C-alpha cells in the first residue's frame, strides 16, 4: 500500500519506542517527512491496478495510529512502511471485494502484519493496542470479504484451487498475532505458517532456496513458502542483464531470477517456484520497473 503513503511517520515504527515514535509522528510532516516517505515507497500504482496486472499476493502492513498530520486525536488502523498511509486500512481493502466479484476464478492472499514479522504477537506485533482493538479490525475484514474468506478448518495445502473456486472461498487472510487478533478464527490462517525466505546473494536463484524439494517440504507441513525478490543481487548480474536487455541503469533484473527457474524447472524437478514472491516496483499491465525512472 506504499503508493498511498503520507509524509507522517507511523506510530509503532519498527525499532523505535512509543515515546520517540509519537514525537516523530508529530514532527515528520513538518521536517523530513517527504524524505522518509520516499525511502519507504516501494509501489506507485493502486491496488486495483496491481490486481489487474496479475498480483495475487499482497504484503499488507498495518498499524493502529493517529491519522496523518494529527498530533492528537483518536487512533485507527492505517497501512504503513515507515510513514503511514493517507487512507485508513479499511478503505485500502475495500477495492478487493468488487474486483473479486468481477473475477470469479481468481484467488488472492493477503498477509497482515506490522513489518513482515511472522512470529511476534500481542503488543510486540502491534504496539499500544489491546486484543479488542485488534479484533475490531478483523471484524471489519470479515464485513468487507464475507463468504470470500477461506475457512481454515480445511488445511490449505490439502485444498485444490478448484475447491476454493467452487466454495467461493477465494481470499486467504494470513494473520500475524493470529490468536489474539482474530480470536483464532477459522476465517484466517496463522501467519506463523509462512516460510519467509530472504535471499540476498548471487543471482537470487529461486532453485537454491525455494526449489521443488523445499516447497514440497513446506506443503507437507501446511506451510506457505514465500520468497522476497526485493533483496539486492550481484552487481555483475545486473550489468549482464542490462547489457542483454538494452535497459540502461538497471537496479533489478527479474528476468534473471524468474526465467532461470522456469527454464530449468522444465527438466529438473528440484527446480520450482515458491507459493508466492513479493517484489518492489510493479507497474501497469504487470510490468516491473527495473531502474529509477518510469
């Protein structure tokens, strides 16, 4: 949701205590807010454009905070990545329902957390909140998605895509702080089941960390294998990619990572894709920005 960031640092910012976080929340709109926002912005198109472009896994980061440009007043749930979003988290999920109604075969997975941590619970996950406050947001989630929410009394790894389509349970809500935030609801999946792989070496080869055996092992344990493609890769790999593709000043080469797994996987069962990848700089039509210019 970083396409919607304000110039206000969110309460509960990663690595800062509540006092410093509160001070910076009030100060950043006046001083350095734009700079902080630019460091945290990883996407530039709306959620509807992302869905139209093929995105089916959404890294949905949220925090209970005062609204942007407000030093006092009531708190609500906003999205965040350093700075907080301009619109509330409830408004951010509203477009999913109509889009999924218009695309009855599609499945979407949302992972709700504060900063991509699968294990932290309670106020370690969402500072300065109560279970009641967290549960109130999940009730909003249920109001938006209704029957679309996957019922986790069925194990996700044993449920076929066709079954999900027939039951119309096509929205998987992966919840951090699952027990308290959702009251262990069957309409959510515990985010502790995410096997979150961060690769930051060589070409970022999918087969080395998230290959066939790794995914089969995760599936047997009812885990969701996720790989970040936001990590850096070797400078030589970027230069080679830029030379062969004709795109100057590249900062990321998706072709190197994705094509390798696709081509090698055709002949080698030990090479495969994870359940999902997440990456920066998606653009209209499913394109990916590979440099600093549009």
